[in-house]
C-alpha cells in the first residue's frame, strides 16, 4: 500500500479548516458583533451573514471526519473501545465544563451559555450540553454507533437523517446545544458506515469537482436564503450534505496541490482538541480587554479594523490557545487533555510476549540511572507531530508496503513502513536531522554522537547538510558498511570498545574537549520525536487507506524508536509492542523491574539491537504506554529477512527485519486466523488484531551477511526438496 503524500492528510486538513471556522464564528457572534462599531458600512452584518452561510459546513464536516476516524473502533469490543471513545470524551467534557464555568464567571458580560446554579450545571453535564457539546456528542454518537452497528446502514442513516430534519425544522425542544446534537448524528454515522466511499471521494478529488460542488453548495444556500427555507423540513440536512461534499473535495485539493497551506492546516487539524476546549475562555478574556478600546477608536484606521478584526482576533485566539496547551503540558498537566491511564497492570499470555508485569528469570542488576526523568524532559505526541511537520521535505516520506503472501502467513494484514529506504539507510535520519537542525539554529558548529552505526551515519549526514562538523563514536566491531557511510558523509570516526558504557564515556570526553553537544542515539527528546514521526506517518497512512492499525511493532535497541511509536499512538486504540532479540532484552527486564535495567547482550545477527541498557528517557515514555515486548531469536529474524527479500524484493538489515519477525511471532502467540481473512483472535476467542504495523527500521547490511542468509535459505530449500524426494 502506498498513497501519494498529497492525499494522505486531507482529513486533517479538513479538521484544521473546521476548527478555524468554529473559532471564527465564535469571534464574530460573541465578540465582533457585540462591539458598537459606529460605522455606516454594512461590514459587521456581512461577517455575520458569512458565518451563517458556513453553519451547514462546519460541524457536519467535523462530525463526518470524526465518524471516519471512529469506524474501526466501532467494530472492536466494548472493552477495547469504550474507555478512549466514551469515557475519555465524557471525562474531558465534564472537566472542561467545570473549568469554563469557573473562568467565564469572571466575564459576566461575555455572551455565552454558562451555568449560574448547581441545577444549571447539572443540566449542562447531562441533558443540555454547553459550548463544549462536541465532546459530549462524540461520546453519545459512539455509543449509538456501537450499539446499533448490526442495524443496516440505510436504516440508521434514514432514521438519523429524519431526526436531523425534525430538529432543524424546530419541531423538537432543543435548549442549549441539544439541537446540534440531534442534527449532526447522521453525519457521524455516515462517516462510520460510508468510510470507504468517503475516502474514495477524497482520493479522487479534482478541481472540476471542486467547482461544481462549490457551485451546488452556493446555489443551495441562495435558494434557502431567498425562500427563507432554513426551517423547512429536510432543507438543512440536504444543504449540509452539499456542504460536506464541497468541504471534503476542497480539503483533498488543498492537501494535493497547496503544500504550505495543506501542511499548516493538517498540523492544526491534529491539534483541534486543545483549541476547541481552550479558545472560549481566551476569547472571553480578549473581549474584555479589547471591546472598550476598540469602541473608542477613531480615525481612518477604524474602517480597516472593522473589516479585518474577525480574522486578526481568530489568529490571536488560535495562537494563544495552542500556547496555553503547550504551557499546560510543560508543567505536567497532560491529564487536562487525556483520560489518565488505569493503574491496573496489563497481563499477556505466557511465552515470548512479555508485558511489564511479568518477571523474567535472573534479572541482572539495575543500571545506575535514576528511576525517573523530569516530566518536562519527556516528549509528548504534540512534539512528534511538530517533528513530522518540520521534517516534511527534509527527509524521505518512505512508502508503506504490504504483501498478501506475508498476510496469509501471519493471519493478519501487515503494513510495513520501509525506513530502510530513508536517507542514510535507516529511520535514525529523522531524529538526527531534527536534533542537528535545532543545534545548528542555536549556533553550534559541531556535534558528537555514539551508536552501533545507524545513528552515527544519520548524524554525520545531518551535520553535513547543516554545515556542522561531526565526530561519531562506534564500537570496534561496527559493521564496515556503516563505518564507510559515516566517513563518506564527512564525519570523524572514533572507535571505543564494544559496550555502550565505553562508547558513552569516549563520546562525553570528546564533547567536553571540543565544546560540541552530544546527541545520544536514543536518550534525547528530539531523537525520540523524530523517530516517532515514522510511526506517525504509518498510522496516518493506514487510517487514510481505510485499514487503521490495531497494533504497532517496532524493534528495540536503546528504545528511542519504540518510545516514539508510543507517543505517535497516544490517544488511539493502537497497542504498541517492542521487539528484542533473545538475550538482548533490556526493555523487557526494565519494564518488570520498574527502572532501566542492564543486561549482558548475547550474540545476535541484529547488531543494532544490542545495547547494554535501554535509555532513561525512552523508558520513561514506554513504561506506562507500551503493551508488551516480543522476544525473537536469530532464526526468526533471518526468516523475516529472507521473507522481505524474496516476497517484496526489499533489502533490510537484520535489526530492521526484527520488526517483521516480532509481528509474525505476535500473531502466532495471540491466536490463529479465523474464518474472516485478516482477523486474529486471542485464546479466549475474542477478536484481537486485523492490521498490524511494522517499522522496517534500517537497511545498512553487510554484503557478506546478505550472502550468508540467502545461502542459508536456499540450503534449507534444498534440504526440504531432498526429504520430499
């Protein structure tokens, strides 16, 4: 599976446009139109009219996209989906309703719904949703979609469309925002049940379609306005359908044709939650600060201000909301944007899949690293999203691959992110480019790095691109291919022993002597965020293709990649697994011990997965978010390597192939395929995974090793043929 980069972000582009329109509408009706502009021109009325014409577009499109994103979760068990989709949204709704009630009480003149009594607050919490009704509706809609998922879609859409028409015609009592809840259910259900058709509509968008859908939408608005038919039965849902068709087409065209605007809107679209919950108090504060001075303003600038005020204030509100979000995360208030995780441990089946609750035998002594990392040092999903945005155009957006043969062997659909095709031959380029770019912008002239090879190559290439010098510290037994690549990029290569401690000590000495910062291979927030962008792209591309991931499998060396994957999957139902070679399983031991725990790495063909100890920062991220660790042996890694080479004609290094080996082992251990293709059930018969994502982390492999593994494969075939004969 490989989709064009221009079309992958259309849904996020649509969400970004919708949140801008939501904020703009609130600016117009709650701030702009409340100001006495004392001007003869009908500009304020024009802004109000424009906002009204966009009413059929904003929330219907928003809920259609939300339904598309929720479609896969609707088919999961209640146990797997109720917490993130129902409890999570209700938690956010209740918490932010209380926050809004307290803050908006400080601005009594601000025209918005607010509870002024305990009874009013109770009503807003239950039957009369407030301005935060989108969160309330998402929880309610998901329950409806889940409970009625076996009802024929035509019947569901017909009944919900009828409800929308009745509510829009004013035939129901709709205090507060209850009318919006009634009217938009049909669009959420359309997103759930018509997802393949809707995604195909967006994928085939053309400028010609944009013109005619826009013309139909404008014509529908004109007819509705001229006939004063806003409350005629059935008119509003029909006009909204034309608006959604236009909005989806426009979003797809922007994503395809306008890189700068598409990237900006998609980035904003992935941050709609903080903007949605924060912007109203911010707007109330601005209204209180600006309404008086603006009213008293005179002179020629008044006409200019009256024309551009809504756009200017909307931009300020968006910026302040996002800044407030970042500030709250920086002080550890992540719980304001996500339901806190359960404290109860997760248990996996016995065997090679080890959760953080299972204790392995003979746990080595703990590393001397501290048990916790300061919360401000731990990156979050927003940082991964920002990294993906910054890296766009600076690194290769690698394809996502799929093999029907591998799917049949695994019993699940396996989507593989081919980071072996990345610049430098591995996904390490992402973290290195981000970290080096930040240091270059800060004025540094050189960098130092240590790794078993791929990170060193990536740092060398990134430093060369930014005009910095690079010194990389490698083990004495580093693969000659990786040594040659680092030198070819202009880096000075220094060899230091065969253990992580030896390399770190040498790298620190060089860093101190030259005054150049050390970029750790995994214990670095920029490296984790950059590596996480690969997983984020895989998650997004799978979602766009209508095959959203249920699980994500990433090889583990020092843990930067799997930590980035955990962050990329945060807030989704995706379960993340790490893969470690048997005997090199520091993360598995660390999860059990509750702190970074060292091991004595065993020999393995996966040379990039042999650290002594998982990094402190990756462990701080993974310990509360990773589902478990899959341990694989060299035979399983070699088999995955051969499978990739022969089935997909893709050359990876064994460390990169370990992800596929882990996915195959995961599928085998969690259950066997059932009647429906691509569905795996657990031992209890419960449906587990349909689609598993794998990051093929690198492709820097020695020619000798390729020949040895390929020869081994053909020798096995010859043996099998001899036995058969």
